C-alpha cells in the first residue's frame, strides 16, 4: 500500500521560509515524477511544482516561480519543497502527489 507522509508545515510570518518533506513508502520512487499541490479554503486544488524522474526537469506555477524549489532524494524516497519569501496567499494545505496517490497534507499558514 502506497503511503505518502508530508511534514514541515506550520505558521510563518510573511517573508519567511519553510521546507516541506514528503516521504513515500510502499512504492518504488525513482521512476516516477513527483508533485506538490496546494488547496486553500474555498479554492480548487492547484499544482505548485513537479519534478521529473530525471531529477533535473522541474515545473513551477507562475505564482511560486522564483520563490519555491522542488527537489528529491531517491535514496530516502523523499521529495522536498523549499518555500521562500512566503506570502499570505501561500496559506493552504500542501499535498504530495504521485499519479493517483495523495498524502494527507500539511498546513502552511502565512500570517503576521
């Protein structure tokens, strides 16, 4: 059974940083592309970033480009999302994704 477990969320002031982690189990890791989505209250789920299985090709939504960085450690079966210069509009539940598999999410709240 595939399990994706996110961590690293929390409360941060505008301009601050957080690093999210997603640990995968029950699945191979290195052959897949991995993504981070987010869902804010009352809004649709949004693709934030994706990293391909070549470990170098990445995608970022326009709203986070230049501020967020996705990376992966195949040996640890972990995908990361480094979030810098966080803004209030980044407040959301952040979810790890591989295909049809989702984690439970980790809440990021940006507030002064």
